[in-house]
């Protein structure tokens, strides 16, 4: 009996030990489970990349607009073989431009009535001095060919369009509008130089215009407009007017001609991109530096809070007349959180994998704004944090860094072509007493095209990528 009692006692101890062990195990499992929940609930930060080395590729992959490239040094010269060009031999301005055409032309075309004939480009100088005059010209076809080339081109003309079926009906025909729209939609530029001259015809003198129409892109190094401006002083020809037509890339100006100027408190390292963006690495902390010194900055003389804090980026301005037919009257700043998108791209590049083809980063409001008075008064773009409505949480959710991009965009324009319209009108020879407004109508119809207006009114100006510390 004693042995049975000992055996039961031992068996009971074993059960207690097993129960205790099981209870501890369950307790550890529960602690671990709830610890994970607690950790995840307290830390919602997104892991972020360690550096900005892939930002140029990131920008190229997702935000480069893919503007058609223009072949360099492949200029096509189209010459309207009418009296306006032959009379150009007596024009100092026309003669001042001949060296530029001679040096740059790689394809020479003469427009003779309804024919467009190609000639040897090495004969450009002689061809311009020996014009075989032809009444009227198929300028519409010539302009459309120019717009569909992938190189620069120039049209020398008096603007009078020939159409076999309509002898005297083109004085208000916007025949060049489609060509202008096609070129602008590619993201390029048109420059039109207008030179007044007098043309005698059947005993009468007509006040005409000689047009030099340049299909180019001002971003192209050594473009034809740049060459002309380097060799011809327009101040010597006050009668000549210049009109620039564009629906893209408004021109920015800064003191160092490369980047913006970050607030010195940011201790920012700035890397210029290619053309339309830059990268900034802010080395100061948010709560101990950026927010007290910039977001909630005070007047150093009075100690009072500045309503909009200090600007965190300044030192640049926009040419508000960049589009020619429209004046830029307002711009806006849009901020996008790219913590996750850039981290995914970074990992894919490091892992030799193909990145996600498309992304849609979230736009974050109440974080950044542009000083409207500085822009209205001086065309300056000064970026401030939105001190009055400051809400950084949707932007600054990364760890150990934060990545966001700021897009400066055109938000409002006003038409201004009316003041330039006279430079495009001239006396009609085939309908004496009337004005030929066909070139003016072409430009006007181009500018009122819904697609062109949409491009202009929402045009991106510049992008700033920012890397900052965790908040």
C-alpha cells in the first residue's frame, strides 16, 4: 500500500510539472503574440531607402514626359520662292541671317507654287541669292512637313498661301494651325521673326511682312534660334519683332543658373538633375530643427510668429511670358509621398529586378505652398511650409528617412496674343484694300486648341526630390 501511495505521489508531481511547463509555454507564446501586435500598432513607419542614388532613374522611369528628341545639326530650310525672298537681297536683316542658314542647313527645299523641290544643301548661299520667283506657294504642305520631321526646320516666307482651287480666298485661312499644334504637342518651341517691308506690285506699294519661322526647341544645345541670337544684334533692327510660341517647359531663372536655394537651416546638399528636376538631401531633424526654425519661425526683431514661417526654398523666378500667347498668372506646389514607391524601386534595382511599370504616389495637402504675393509682384517662386494648416503625418511616415517630391506647376494663365497680332498681319496683294490675317489666324487657332490650352494651364515647371530624416 505504501508503494502504491508513493507511486501516486510521484505521478502527481509529474502531472504538476507538465502542467506548469505547459502553462509557461502558453504564457510565453501569448506574450510573444501580443508583443508583435503591440509593436505593429505602435510603429506604422514605412521602411525607406538609404540614399538617393537611384532618384535619376526613378524620375526617368515614372515622371519623364518622354518629349520627342530632336536630331542635332540636321536643319531643313524651306524657302518660299516669291518676291519677298528676292527682295531680301536688299534687306540688311535678311542678309545678316544668311550666314546662319548657310552654316546650319542640311536639307534645302524651294517652294515653287504647288511644288516643293529639294536642292543640294551646299548650294544654300547661291540659292538664296538667286530666287526663281513664283507667284504664291503651298505653305500648308511645307509647314506640315516641318512639323512631322524630327529635326529643326526654318520657313522663309511672306505668308501668302497658294491653293489651286481658291485664287483669292486665303487671306484669313489658318492654314498653318495644324502644323503649329503638332510641333507644340511634341513639347517643342516655335519662334517667329517678323520683318516689315514694302513690295511693289502693278504700280502699287503693299506693306508686307517677311516671316522667319523656326521650328526648334530652346533646350537643344546650339539650336538655330540660339545661333541667330549669338550672331545678330536685334537692337540694330528695331523694326523686327520676335514671337515665341510654346506649350511646355516654361523657362526658370536662378542665381546659380542650376538649382534653387534651400534655406540655410536645412543644411541641404543639392544635386542638379537634367533640366527639369533636382535632388535635395536635408540633414537637419524635423522636430529639433526644421519645425521650430522654419515652419514656426519667428520675427528675429519682435519675437512674433511669422504667419507663413520662413521660406525653405527660394532664389528662383519664372519667365511668365514663356508661352508667348499666354501669360502665367499663378503657379502651385503639389507634394507626393514617395517613401514606398522609391523603396520598392531601390530594392528592385539593387536586386537586378524589373521595377513596377507604373506608380501612383499619394498627393499630400496642407504641407507646402507658394508665396502668392512674391509670385504676383516679382515672378518669384518661394516655397513655404503651410504653417497655418500644417499636417506633416501623411508625408513624413518613413524610417529612417523620408522621401517626397514637390512639383511646381502652372495653375492659371491669361491670353495675351491680341497685343502681338499686328506683327502677323499685312496687306493682301490679291485682294487690295484687305489685310491678310492668315498667319495671325494660324497662331490664334493653335492657341485656342483645347489640347494646347490643357497643356499650358497644367504645365509642370520643375520638380524637387527631397530626402529628409525620420520625424
